[in-house]
C-alpha cells in the first residue's frame, strides 16, 4: 500500500521507498527510515502535502514523494 492511501489518524510502518538513493537520503534527513512507525496527521486537500507525525514532530511530504513510500497500517503501536 502507498502512503496516500492511508486514512488520517492511522498509524503505519514504513516498508520501503521506490526511488533513488537521493530520495532515501532526503527522507533520512527528515528522520524517516524503513521500519519507523508514523501517524498520518492530515491529507491537505487539492493535491497538497501529507502531514506525518513522527517522534512528536510533524513533517510535510509532497504528494509525488508520498506516492513513492510503501507502508502498512499497524494497530496498537504509537509513533
């Protein structure tokens, strides 16, 4: 499943990225890595960014970037 398909408020685990090493590096600089548990805070309408909450910090990811992140929804785990 891809990140934009997850509903607001849901917790999820990052499974992987489809893209270049630069994409992985950019996400790592934001503190997002494979295996992390994050929460979808908000889907901004009209193709806007997706806001994630990770370790108490909110991070905005553009739709084109979010569509390259594979995730799975998790239950009972907190970010």
